[in-house]
């Protein structure tokens, strides 16, 4: 992975809806809320139009990956790794 910029961190915080300072509990809660909001299966009964459903489903899949990536980035930057002790 290339170097992480402040802009990357700001974007990840924005995706998760967090502002500094935050706790690990805030981070976990933000991840759960966003994953619930963008869960692709929530779009199953949204419409009877298959094309519109698939468009929303794909968007939800993309957002789920984005939320997971933002969480991983924020975790790597702000949560200390205690496994080296």
C-alpha cells in the first residue's frame, strides 16, 4: 500500500460519519450503522423493477466494500497494534 495521506483519512472518516476525537466503540458503531444501511439484501423488496433493483444492489455492494476499506484504514491509523508485544 502506498502512503496514507490526510485526505485519505478525512475521506474515510467522512464515509463512516466520524469526527476527531472518537473512541474505538464509536468506530465500531459507525461501521455497524453504515454496513446495516448499505446491506445489499435490504434492497430485495424495494422495487418490482429488476433493473432498478440490480442498480441499487450493486451500489450497496460497492458502498459495503467502501465502508470496510474506510474502517480498515482508520483502524490501521488510529488503533494501536498490540500484537507486537
